[in-house]
């Protein structure tokens, strides 16, 4: 714990990626002097509302990842304070529209990871109308192909990533829903020699 608390002495650190290290609110409290953070990844840790409040006060912060962090309702409600963030990772979080509406209607949030989140219709509708959002990862979110197609149709500039693959392309029904075929399986009506 002491070594983790010592991270706070690096006042000008800009990137902190430390997933699964047993970090909690008591440890992040010792990091309050870190005012230059641009990116922080606290995936698989035990932080809560207090840490999210601290992150919201760091005006230079642009990227936050909190995947698989056991956030309670109070901490989830505090997510709306992260108005300066352009990239937010919330994989496998029980988020709903009430937790994200302020961010989706704001002008900062550009990239949102909702992989493994159960996306309800109200949140899906807000994703479709967000003006700032450029990409959303929805892999494992329980959405049907029809819901995804509707999201793409309503917000065609939104890159919808529906695969667990960092190189995934945007969702396009004509590409992702058709089974692969080989040139040898060309139907006779499409074969120019016939």
C-alpha cells in the first residue's frame, strides 16, 4: 500500500495505467497533488465515489477507464461529473442513462466503452442522438442486430464497435451479418462465363 501511495509524489505524471493493483479511495487520496494527469486506467480496482470526485477535479484529465470496478450507485451517479473527459471506459459496469445523460448531452465525450454493459433502450436512444460521441464499444451488451442497425442508421457518423477486438471496424450490417463466402461458391447466375 505504501508503494502505491508514493505514486502521489510524481506530481507531473500525465499517464497512469495501473489495473488490478488493489487501489482504493484511501490510496487515491494520497494522489491529490497529481494535477497534470491526462490519462488514468484504474480497471479492476476497488475505487469509489471519492476517487471519481477527485478525477472530476483534474481539469487536464481526458481519458478514464474504470472497467470491472465494483462501483456502487453513489459512485455511478458521480460519473456525470467527468465532464472534461473525452474517452471513458466503463466495460462491465451497471450503467444506465441516468449515469451518463449529462456526458452524452455535453460536448466533450467522444469515445465510450460500454462492452459487457446491459444497454437499455433509453441509453441506446441517447447514444443515437449524441452530438459529440464519435465511437462506442458495445460488444457483449445484449443488443440485437436490429438495435445496432437502428443505432447506426440514426447516427451514421458514430463508429459502433461490436467485437472484442481492438482493430475492429465500425459496424456495417452488410459486412458483419453476412456469412463469409469464397469465390469458388459464386452462384451460376453471377458467373460471367455462363
